[in-house]
C-alpha cells in the first residue's frame, strides 16, 4: 500500500452471505480493503454515535456498509 492510500472496511449484513462471498471475491486482490460479516448483537438500545446509526441504516437498506479507516502517518527520520 502506498502512502496516503485510503483503507476501507466493508461490513456485510449477516443476512447476506451471498453478498459477502461476492464482495470478498471482487476485492480479494486489494490489500487496502477488508471485508467482514456484521458480528454485532442487536440489543435495540439507544444509539448515540452518528456513525453507528449510519452503519445500521446502510446494513438494513443495502446489506453492506463502508467504513473508511485511518491510515497511520509514517514519521520521517531525518
């Protein structure tokens, strides 16, 4: 992965194993993309974090959600 290249985490709904297989195959050669099944347990508690709400909405509507991941900056030694 080159410096500055974005990393992405795809979360696939556990109700869509077909989508998990397809997306995993589509992105298999891209080291900056990680695909996982949603492992969360639905407790129906109030959600206070906007990102969690967006992920839940995307999983329900689309069957998947994309979460951009921060890439750690490498320090240059002079």
